[in-house]
């Protein structure tokens, strides 16, 4: 049996309307992917800054002890930074172990977003512990 002419026209019209428009998908899909990558990139960046702050503080605490050296601080910083080798590349670690201990660490963060390269740094400082005779206090 064949369909009536009106039903056939309606079926052909429905098939034409179901195709939809591709332009919004072509524009929105890459934009959505880029925004998700950007959010993940910012999360990595702030996590890297937190890791660098922890490493700088640990290195400062290690060097502040009475007979400690800059090597002790470098070992403490490396212990914290060793877990973040996949997304963080340390570019500088400076330790000044005078009367006031100062530690500055700089690093590059892995880039997920095209045309963006991020680097961050952290610093910590504190007084060096040493024995002072009573007459110098």
C-alpha cells in the first residue's frame, strides 16, 4: 500500500527538519574544550605555587637550625619538589644562609593551553638560630 500524498510530504518535511544546524556545534565544541583546558591549567598553576611555597618554607626551616647549611635546605626543598616532577620544572633555587635565611624558588608549569607558558616563584625567610652569650642578649 502506498501512503497518501499529504502523509508523504509530512514525512519528507520531518526528515529535512531533523538534520539541524551544524554551525553552533562547530563553534561551541572547541570553545568549550578550550575553557575546560584553561580551568585545568589554572588549577595546575595554583597547585604549583602551593608546592613551591611548601618547598621554600621547608628549606627555610631546615637552614634556620644552628649548625645547618644551604645543602640541608636544598635537600629539604628537593624532598618536597620530587613529587611534582611531571608538571613542574624547577628553574632556580637560591638560598642565602646569613643571619636571615632567605629561600627563593622559581619554576615553570607545564602548559595545557596553547600559546601560554607559565612560571611562578615562591620565597620564604626567617632568622638563623644561633647561641648568643648572656652579655650579648
